[in-house]
C-alpha cells in the first residue's frame, strides 16, 4: 500500500519520545506524529494522551524522499467548517521582565460604573517608552561596570 500525503489511515503507536510518537501504518511502514500534531491544545507530556499500543487515526502530512513519514492526529479529526481551534489558555506566570501595571488615579472600585477603558498606546508611544527604558537600563549598567573597574588594576607597582 503506497502512503500519500493527505490520506487518513489507522495505525498503532509503537513508541513514544519527548518530541512525539511513532505510529506503525498498514504495510509495515512507520511514521512520526510530532507532539505539536497530537492535539489542538498545548501538550506538555505526550504520555498523558497516548500509550504504546493505542490505535489511532492519523493523517499523512508529508512523505520525504528518504522515506520519513510525517503524521498528524489533530488534522485527522474532522471539524465542522466554522469551528476554530480552542483559545489558548492565559499564562499563569508573568514574564520575567514585566513591570507591574500602574493604576490610574481613578482606580477600579467595583460597582460597575464610569471607568473608561484605557486607549491603546500608539506605535510612537511604545517606541518612545522603549527608548526611555533602554537608556535607563544602559545608564544603570554603565554605573555598575565603572564602579567595578575603579578598584581593579588601577595601582600596579
């Protein structure tokens, strides 16, 4: 049986790695389902969804000249036309360089009245804020390095 891109096949999971799962296809060939192609949502550990020996329906994404077969489980699932992927969950941890948001003088008091949403800053505003922050950081770094240089190697004799 020849395997062609776009065809849907039944296969059996023969191996699981941290980057995906190997699936044995009809005819004895094996293909790889990358971890990003297992489900529509983020998959941290593939072992939560698949086990060796599971029967899965896969769609052939590509067949390379050297015989490698790329597979997808999520593309094998038929979805109605208008249905989109589920929304990504909100991040639990804030980025390391994020600053806490400053509150306006009005503040939120609950009760649902009167507060206007803040307008989104323009590109020029974002660039000017970035430049200001960058200059402040560079100044801080220069001060720190200059204070360290003063005590070293200044007096040799």
